[in-house]
C-alpha cells in the first residue's frame, strides 16, 4: 500500500493532479467513502476452523472494538455511519455476505465448515496497513485454537 500510494502520488504529480486519501473527501455526502477492507485468515482458520472457534473469534473482535478503530484510520466515524454498506464505527457486527457488517463472512466460509478467510470492512483509505494487520493478528492470537486448548 505504501509503495502504491507513493507511485500514484509521483505519477499524478507530473500531470498536476492531487490525490486526496481522506476516507470521506466530499464531506457529509450521501455515499460510503473510501475503505481499505482487510481480508484475513490464519492456517488454523483455513484448515481447522469450526463454528465454536469462529464465535470465539467474533467475541474477541467485539471486545477489542476500540483498539481496532484506533488504528483503522483517522476520521473513520465520518465513514462508518451505519449507512451505505458500513457498520457504525462504535458497534461491532458480523454477518454472512453482509456488506453492512463490521466483518463480512463469505458464504464459502460457512459452507466449508467455518473455514477460510474473513473480511474486516472497517479500515479506511488512510489506514496504516501494518498497524491494521498487527491489530487483527493481536486479536486473533487471543483466541485459543484446539491445539492450545489441549495443551
């Protein structure tokens, strides 16, 4: 992301065009703004998964809501309004194929026995991808896997 942003800025600079990365550059208008959704999975999520693990994972994401929002980019309260396929910034939710949820759960995830990837729809276009990934992994690490629980 950093390199793509850099290259885009340098390219457009030569044409006298400015890039605006703000998540809601047109202010309080009737649209959802610019997101940088994060698709994520771990080996355990892809190979073992399960409904019990998934529900525990969603509880961890709910518990850490504000830690996530803190690193998901500035002014996210302007983008995450609960309208226009966004969840409210201050309320965690998840749902199958739900583009208005904090975390969208693909049909394939459920159909494969709660295995695969998930999509966090809350990060915005100004977010630091390293901080976003770090917070997602930190939350995932709080949920015991079958191997940890048996140990």
